């Protein structure tokens, strides 16, 4: 065991896969020599060589498009988009090809591509550096979307993602990249894609969240506990495929559901969770399921971001309203 | 060869003229009489197949189809140099190369009839399915080039695009990545003068397409795409260069789309009959036929007989395909993921329950 933050854990997972599988290559803007702007890939080029860990030209469509060719020719590329908000030039390659090649070739060409994507707000950054666009990708047939919230899950999920024969969008909550340290095994282990985790058992309300929002919910839960409420917290870990079973079972037990996300509220991951409660647990509900998510706006610049971000107080406020409904 | 035909001087590689007369003997690729005849027959086959598919479309037996008519020399010459281990990253108007790679007629019929199964290309080693978003496939070739180099394999990737595709960002990114990475990729621009209705002068202010190679530090050459000998000479040279030097090449093949963009298009709206007649003189089959006739290797009678044979075989296989293809529900779902999510499986099961209900109602 070793104390790791999320940056260390992602680096460790990449190191393990680069070591054991010669078909794994890692590249992106600044991802080679410097180790990425967040230093997530630091040291990997030195250890595994410039042919396997390298800087690409500054072109996101090019990064994603070349990964398609590499995957078709037998490699397992792990590519980095510097920020979630920089991924838009690569949309055509991701939506038109990465997600579809398996279907288009009727299974002949698999696309074992991992797209690493630092996402989310709360880091006092410029436009295009703070957004949470996971719902867009979760809506695309052929993609899998994963978001860890802890160093342990970051390592285990990334290993699963690299070993998956399907393309995986691997969202890294950059706000908590270095905020949490946890004892993580230095051995290889994996966390399965498509399995949510019940982080805390409770009886009054189910809260579903993921990524950087988990920590905010946990702060709200301290307030809830003082107020005498019992909260069940589910960390989604995978957005698609969604672990409907775990969520539905919890909602049936508590009768109440709150989704917490930093995404724009409409047509988001939260909307899907609301639909799930409706379809799978309708007769068990004792209060209307509620989304606590961001405004449908562009993430404001740093001085205005506090208006946008979901705070523990806001989460507690909705927990109390839902329980008292 | 690249220095001799510098795109900056707008030079174009040609071996025979419009009357089939050899104008640059030293560039004529080494070919036996039989090999020359095979090239011609391959072009004739592509032209026959192409015409037949257009007529099937008119009969409502296939959906929209993009004809190759007038551009046969490029695909056939490409097919001649591509080895089993080389990669073909297609656009959609190089049938000769597809067939040479091992794509079957039945597969071509199948996807034109509306079945993705036709794009599996089971027999064609190292061939990608074609991609609709213009020029996006070129980046796949650059990525394949990287994999070839990384795996230390003796392979080359060849990727096709049209003149309109050179305006897409992915065209430039693909050439740039291939240039920086120094990988064995041959990019082929079939400049057939039109992107649907838009003439090539509306696509670029460059003197030609081949010159774009210079911006990416790779070699480029402009070739008469209706001269099969010129195409073969250029492909052979580029193939050798890409392999030996581990470098990318851009080939511009100057040609003319004699047919419509697709069967939904009407070219009479945007081009003149004078222009079409001018290009009729440059037709790749006509020119090679004149060459072969001078050498007494070919005659009209032989041609008619062969076309009849081709038509019979094409029709036989077409009808066989028509009778055998099926599209079960699960085929619409099962290939979306390598590992199917439970939710998608549940969606299928839910729909099957509806179908059971529907059938019970009858």
C-alpha cells in the first residue's frame, strides 16, 4: 500500500499497463516530455520511451483520429485531451468514428481507446477549463463513460478502461486531483466499469453523485447527520453503462432521491437518474426526486463561479426539503 | 521523380497522351503484355460493375450509389501496388483498389442494398470500412502509419480523399501528423474537379493539390489520373519511397467524374456538355484501349465478349445476394459494443416482448 492522490493513482495505472502490455501507447498535447499540464503522465516517457509516451501536435481531432487508426492496427492508445473544454474539435472523430467503428465493421475492428479528460469546475480558471460535459458522451451509442472520485477507483477504473475493448471516456475530476490521499495497493487491481458503489448506508434519502461532487455531498452529510437525517450516498463511478440496479434498490429502500452534479441541469446525467426513479421505483417514492445541478449556463469566470458551483449547504438544503416534503 | 515533377512548378506526370501514344518512355512502368491487358480488363470490370450498380439503383434494387465512372485508372493502379499486408483506407470512389484488396462483389452489393454486413470486408486484409464524414478517414491512416512504424512492420497505408476533402481540417491534420511522425502513408487526392456541384477552384487558391504537401514537409506529386501508366509509375515510386524512407507522400490524381456525384445528383445542372466532351477525350479506358490497339493486343470484338461475360457474372451474384440477405433485429443492436451493456440487452428484450404481442394479435 502507498499513499496516493488521484494524480499518482492515474500515473500508477498507466505505468502498470505500459509495463505489462506493449500495445499500450500514451499521447496528447504536453503528455510526453513534460508529463501533461497536470503532471499526470510525469516520468512515464523517461521510463517507457518516446515511442510509447509522447507529445502530439496540438490538434485534438488529430489526436482522436490517429487513435482510431492505431486501434484498428492493434494498439491500445490512451490519449489525453488537455481539458474537457478542449475536446470539441475532436467531436467528429469521437462521435463519427471512435464510437462507431466496431458497429460499422460489424465487430471486425475493435476500438480499445481511452480518452482521458480532466473535467469540472472549482479551479479558478478561464473559459473552457471548467466544464462538465459527461452527459454529451453518455448519450452517444458506442461509448462508455467513467468518472472516479477516489485514488483507489481512479487506478482500478483506468486499468479496466485500458483493458476494455470498447472506447472509454475517462473523466478525471481535476478539482480533487491532489485533494484526497488514500492508501492504494501498488499491485495491479481493477474496478469494474458499470458498477456504482454505495459509499454510505442510510434510510431517509438516496443521494446519487460522482467525481468531485462526492466530497461536497459528504460535507453536506455531516450537516444532515447533525440534523438527524440518515443519507445513503451512491457514487456512480460509471455514467454509461449506468448501474440501474444499485440505484433502484436504494431508492426503493429510502423512498427519496436526490441527484447532485456540477453539470448543466437540463438533459443531463441527472435527468437520466430522474427517469430511472420514475421507471424503476415509482410506487416507492415518498417525495419528488430532485436534481441539484448547475444552471444551464456557461461556467462563469472565477469571480462568478461561486454562483455556479454546488455547495454542501445547497445539498443539505435540498436533502432537508426532500425529507420534509 | 518528386523533384522532376515539382508541384510548385505545376508539373504533371504523364506517360501516354490522349491518343494512347507514349510521350515519356522512360517513365513507362515495366509491364508484360499480359500485365498490361490485366490492367485494362480490371478497369473494364470496374466500369461494367459500376454501370450495373447504377442500373440496379434505377430499378430500385439498391439505394444511393456514388459512381466511379471516369476515375477507374486510379483505383486499379492503386490495387496493383497494394500488397496483402498494406492498408487501404478508402473514400468511396476507388473500386479497383477495393476489389484488389479482396472486397467481394456481394459485399459491395450488400451495403448498397442497405446492410452494414457488407462493410465487414472479411476477405480484404487490412482494409477499413469507408467513412462518410469527408477526409476524417485520413487521420486513421496516419494512426495506422504510427502503428506500422511502432510495430516495426513492413507495411504501407494508402488513404483516399477527393478534391473537396482537401478543405477539411482533418486533411491538414492528417498530413501534419504523418509528416511529424515520419510514417509510411500515401495520401491520394482524386481531384475529379467537383465536390458534388462545387468546382475545384472554389475549394482552394493553391496552384494544385499536390503543392499542399510542402507545408507539411512531405513529398507531393501531381499525376494524370486518367493515364493508368502514369498512376502506376507514381504509385510504385511512392510505395517504395514510403517503405524505404518511412515517409508520407501526397499524390494528386487529376481526373474527371464522368457520372453524377451519387445517383441522387444531376450534373447537367452545374457543368457544360463542352466540358464533358473535352474530358471524354481524356477517358482512361479510351486512352489505354488506343494504346493496346496500336500494339494489336486488344479489339472491339474481344471487348464486347468480355463485357458480356462480366455482366452475366455480376448479375448472377447480384441476384444471389438479393435472395440471401437478411437483417434480424439483433443485428441492429449487437455490434454497438464489444461488450454489450445490460441496459441495451434489456432494450432488445423489451422490444421483443412487444413483437410477441404484435404477432399474437394477428
